[in-house]
C-alpha cells in the first residue's frame, strides 16, 4: 500500500507540474486510483476529517464563488476602477498605485483571478486612452492580487486550507497576516515609485480623455449592487465573528451565498454554472490523494526528515519557520501553491504530534496553535501566497494577466514577467522573514 | 434548380496585399456582405466579412458594457483604425470556408447556409476559381418568385426618420 500511494502521489504531482494534462483530470484520476486500490476506503475519503476531503474548504470556495459571480454582474468593480482613475486625474503613476491598492484590497476578500479579470479590461482601456504601455500596469495588478490575497483567510486558497487544518479563524489572519501585508505593500509601492514615478508621463489632452470616461454607465443593476454589497459586508462581518459564535467559515460563507442567491432574483442555474467546478474538483482529488499518503505513512516519513533538518523544539521553531517561509516561496514560484500547501498541512500536523510527543490523531488546538507553532503556519501562508509572484506560472492571476495582455496585442514574455515578479517575490518574502523574526522571536507578540 | 441559375456574379474582390483602409472602403460600398480575396487567376484565397473588418478595430478587452463609458466613441474608433491601418487582407481573411459548386442544387445551398449559420456562400469551379456567390436573400427570392408563385402585396418601405 505504501508504494501504491507513493507512486500515485508522485506521478500525479509530476503530471500536474508538467501541465501536459489538465490538473483536475489528474487529481480526480489519482483520487479514483487511491480509492480503487483501497489505499483509502470510500468512507475515509468522504467522511474522515484527517484523511478525507476537507468540506470546509470546498464549501467556503463554492460559496465565495457564488457571491462573486452575482457581484460581478453589477459592474461595481469597473465603476470603482474608472472612478479611481478619474480621482488620480489621469496621472499614470497615481493610477498604477491606486489600481494596485484596489486589486490588493479586492483580492483580500474575493478571488484573485476574478479581481484581475475585472480590472484588466479597464486598465487596458485607460492605457489606450493615455497612449502608454499597459504591461507594467497589468503585471503590477497580478503582483498586487497575490500580495493582497495573502492578507485574509478568504483571500487565497492556501490560506483557506491552512485555516481549516490549523483551526484558525478570520481574525487570526487579520491580526497576524494583514499587518505584514500592509507593511510589505507600502514598501513595495515606495520601490515602485522610485522605478516608475519619473518614467510615466503623458500629455494633458490624453489625461482629459480619461477624465471624460463615464463611470456611472458601468453600474448595470443598482438594486442588485445594493443587495450584493449588503450580503458581502454581512458575510465579512460574519467571518470576523465566526470564531466567537463557534461557526466554521464555510457556514458563514454558505449563509451569505444562499441569502444572495435568494434575494438577487438571479437564476441559480446560470450562477451555479459559473462556479469554477474544475478548481473545486481539483481540490477534492488532491485531498484524497494526500489522504492516501498520510494513511500509508509517507507524510510521517517526510515530517521526520523535516524535523531532522530544522530541529524544532516544543517552545522554539525559529529555523523551521524560516525554512518553511523560503521553501514555500520557492516551491510556489515554480508549481501551483494549492498542491504544495495540501501536502505541507498534514506534514506539519504530523510533525506537531512528534514534537509535542502526542499519540497519532490526539493533537488538540493547544498543540496545533501552540505559540511556538503559530509562526510556522504564518510562514507557510506568507511563503505559499507571496511565492506565486516569482514567475508567470506561479499563480493563476499571473497566467490570466499574461493571457489577457497577449490577446490585447501586448505580449508579456516569460523573462519580462520575471524581471518584475522575481525581485518583488524575493523582496516580499525577505520582508516577511523580518516580520516573522521581529514579531514572534524578538518582540514575542 | 442549380446554384448557377441564381448566383450573383458582381462581387467585391481584393488582392492579398490590399490594406485595411481599402478593405474598409470596399465593405462600405453598397450591398457587399463580404470581400473575396483572390490571386491573379481569381482563385479564392480567403474571405473578409464585415464582421472581420469590425473585429480588427475592436480591442479584445472592450466589452459592450465597458464601451458605454467612452464618451467620445468616434475619436476612439479613429484611433483604433490608425492602429490597424497597415494590416493587409491576407492578415485578416479567413481561409477556412465552405463553398458551393455551380452545379449544386439550391436546396443544398439552403441546407448549408442553415447548417453553418452563414449568410453568404462563394461559388467556385473545380479549380477553386471564384464564379459568384449565393446569399440567404437570393434563396428566399427564388422561393417566393419561382417555387411558391405567391401573389405578394406591394411592400412599402417606411422611413422612420420622417415619422
């Protein structure tokens, strides 16, 4: 069984990385093999909390997708983008900064891909009006979406997975990751100011063209907008207090999605058809494949190796946190961060059992959320999310931006993206390292 | 009835190196729905439809919703035309097209137009030389005038601008 599960895991990951076959097909086939070979029984795959599908993650993703699908129909994102370009008075660098802020903020609460998909067309239009190259703007938005998505529990799938596995709530992420992201974002914008501030200039008559755009035309359904905003705000408030009321995040998100579906008047068929089912099934397949390698003991072996390298102590895991941060970032720059985090989560849980010397499956929140362990979870989240900026294939938002730009006649080469993305990735991960070290090991907050 | 009996033979042609502005003028001429790109021997190389000409000046990012925010549409379109003015017919034309032969039955033309959802089909000889075209309207006219022999009413065109 050990070699069966290990082979399924290795082959599936190799094929996913090669991108020869769609990752959802690979994950589902791997999951089916895991079950047909009886590495994992159906009951374990579907119902076991430690080995099977994490339904908290699945329903949180589906529910947020439903809310976003309805919200996108209102045109609010395009309205905000055009309004902000006018507030910037058509100044190119100001527009770049404001768009980066909007993207980061949007990505913190919504899906990264959706945020860039909505903003990129407006960016291309404004660049067209200003007669400037849109590529630096589009890459900035992709980078901002990955940085912004790191800030909250719902901002990026790795955070959703980490939160579910480690039992962390929305406010934990707000308290620990949001400040890091705000600092990183501000420093990044200062660097961008030095790089682009003096280079971007346009004639006044072109700025007038941006000022003549009518943002009000973008709001397609004001009533639906009011309903969507009400539900989104209520859902975010729900996330903030879900720990207090002892609800899982998926329960809060499902309440929001169901309410909006009920009051929006939209046909459920169309809204549900727009849910990214390939992503959902990719998660389901991955959870089952990982469940297989957890059950047969491969993850336990990997955790032994990790312990040997980083030597974590029950009250101090500094080396582990730093290794985790850089290892996650480098891996996420090359491969999808979702399968990476899906593997690291059970590995860390297994490691907790060994470090705190508890029987398998007996670790409680006291161990998983131990003061020494928390920086490791945050390092994993920061590394996995920020690492996505390291290459054009490091995150879905990057792939989307490169595709949209090429379609609009502005090809972004691999090296061109790397020129922006890699230094930003290294800088943000380095800043994260300082943040983790200072906050958890010097100031001990 | 054969296609050759009701096909149109007065067509708008272009050479592969015909530039965008010329294509625009040709498509703007009365009646043509598409421009046929032919070589020296009138062998059909490709087709440029009115939609193809419009698509070239429409940026891929511009949805109908986003276009509503542009207050000076004329200026925007002029700028887009300037951007694509150096494109040639061979860059824009579609090279995969369905066609008919003159000896094909009109029923076959009707079936093909319905099946493909297109409006106009070129008629070629065995060597691929362009002989004419047949449109939905030609088939309908033939149906009304020849097959069904309706006594249709006089149809008056209404000028809505005068109401």
